[in-house]
């Protein structure tokens, strides 16, 4: 009976390790996607700065409210693109940082 209990606890420990690895992989994937979103947000912000140079003061969309709405749109766009793995930075980070290298 002791051997059966030992095998059961050993198997449960192996399942816990697998669950922990899956959680770590999921956390790594989420962090990589967040990094990709931050990277795209910074890139878009710099592109918007260049565009702002060419905008005239008479443009009705050139206001604080317009810039705020544009910033909110940019945040949502970058998060959406990162979740779709559109540029691949997140996937490369996961491959690079993953404990299970293929």
C-alpha cells in the first residue's frame, strides 16, 4: 500500500510540474505580447510626432481632445495587433526565452 501511495504522490508531483510549466509558458507568452504592444506603441508615437510637424494649426482634428482620442485608438490598435501576433516579435521572444527550445 505504501508503494501505491508513493507512486500516486510522484505522479501528482509530475502533474504539478507540468501545470507549472504551462503557467510559466502562458505568463511568458503574455509578457512577450505586452512587450510587442509597447514596442508598437512607441513606434507609432514617434511616427505621429513626425506627422504633427506637417499639421496646420487650422486643422479641426489638431486639438487636445483629438490627440487624446488618437492616443486611445493607438493603444487599442497596438494591443489588438500584438494579440494577433502580427509582427512576430512576441513569438521570437517566446522562442528565445522558453526553457523548452525546439
